[in-house]
């Protein structure tokens, strides 16, 4: 029977990551970054990737990584979600890395991503679902031409993994393309348009299996980020309602609010089970499609609900720019369409288990 509880090593990893993020990604600092032209915290990324070696968790040791599993990566993402950390961990250390792992021939680039020396981004729109359609660029005379939109973290990527119309996946240096920021609801994970005008690319392998593997891992581990986000918003809301007084008693003592928080707690606990199951399935390779679809079908509504409740129950202070809850709501809403909507994953689950959708 699968043990979804956290191991001692995973809890130690959690404590180390949380400690690091408390130094690098405090709420005022993250908010200040969203107001600047450089929302990504590359100092925090360097500390995570280079200092702690977390960018290479999914990469085998003989290929320059840590040789860990998706369970450890999920713990990291839970903590990144709790801090809405503006770092390209999900896009580079998970999605781009998984695409490269599907292309066995590419060792040097994989090792560079695993060490954190370079940041990678899969040039597929953030809202693309695993197994779904995605836009490709034209490959002609050894060069790539076209425009791709909604590419997450493209602004800080050193290398882009670009699917082309010939079925290949190409590595393209960021210097060879034009990256134009797009308006993004989530200010901590900005998206951009990538324009290729005769950019040279190095063939890595077949795009279809690489993209599918990358998006599936991204969807499965995104649930852990959503879990961290939901846990933070619930914990902070409970803490605030214990301190805030109305009619000379703590607001949290009113039964109507207790019921809302109890319902939210149940949803978060169920999300933890779904997210842990997805991470475990990705690490073992058993029933991955079902586990990922179940996790994402459930995760988005819970994360959004938790953030909405936090905003409402913090009342006036929750509506201010200075309070970080708006960052969590924006991340939750953006995550709800990332790597496929909950509805898309329910449809995929229905097909996987041969249950006709209504």
C-alpha cells in the first residue's frame, strides 16, 4: 500500500526551504518586486538551485542531478506556493527538465538546468493541457519562424525548448528570440510572447512525447503548489480571525465563520491527499494519468476558494495592496487554467477510466 505521509527527509527538506524563503521571499519584498520591472527573484532562485541543489531533484545523479523523486519536488513546490515565490522552479526544474529527460540524447543542457546555471522554459502556452493541442513554429532551412504566446517565465529563461511543425523539439538560446511581456493576472509568474524570426535551433528529439511528459508532470506537481497556497491562506485567515475583535469578542468565535473555515479545512485536507497521490504516482510511474487528472480536477477550485475566503474574511485589510492576500488570489486564479482547467482534467479522467462524460 502506498504511503502518502511525509517522510523525515521530506519534512527536513520542507524546513530548509521554508527557512530560506523566509529570508528571500517575505511578503513586502514580493509585492515590491511586482511593482518593478523585474518581478523574478533571481537571488532566491540562485539560493534554491545553486545553494541547495533543488533544481536537479528530478535529474538522475549520473546526468548531473540529485536523483530524488517527484515527492521531494512536490514538497519544494508546496513551500513555494506558501510564499508565492517569484522563481522559475515549476517551469525550469520541472516542466523544461521533464521535457529534456524525455530526450535521452541531450545531456549537457540537462546538467546545466539541474545545476541552476541556466534557466529553461518549454515554449508551450501555460494553459495547454497534457495530451492537448499546442501551437508550434515553422521549421525551414534549419531555422525557426513563428510566434508563441503565454509562455511562462520566458523573461528569465536562458534557453527555450521549442516544438516545431516537423515534429521536433528544438533548443533555442534566448538571445536569438524576442521576448515581449504580456499583461498577466499573476504578477509573480509573468507570461510573455516569444517571437522567432529565423532563430537557429538544436534538435533535441521528438516533441510530442516530450511535451506530453513535461505537461503531465507540470500539472501533477502544480497541485502541490496549489496546496501550499491554500494552506497558507487558511492558516493566515484563522490567525487573523482569532486576533480581530468585533462586539468585544474574537471574530473567529462566530459560528457562521467557524462553519466556513471548517468546510475549507476539509477541502484543503482532501487536496493534500490528491496532490500527494499525484506526486507519488509520478515518482513510481503507476496510474499517473488518473492521479494527475484527479489532482488537477480538484486542486484549482479549492485553491481559488481558499484565496477568496481569505480575501473576504480579512475584510478591509484584505482589500489593500499592502496585504499579500491579493497575490495568492491572483496566483490561484492563474493556476486554475495552467496545464489544463479542472474541466479539461475531468474530461481526461472520464476518457481514461472509460466513463462517458455527460
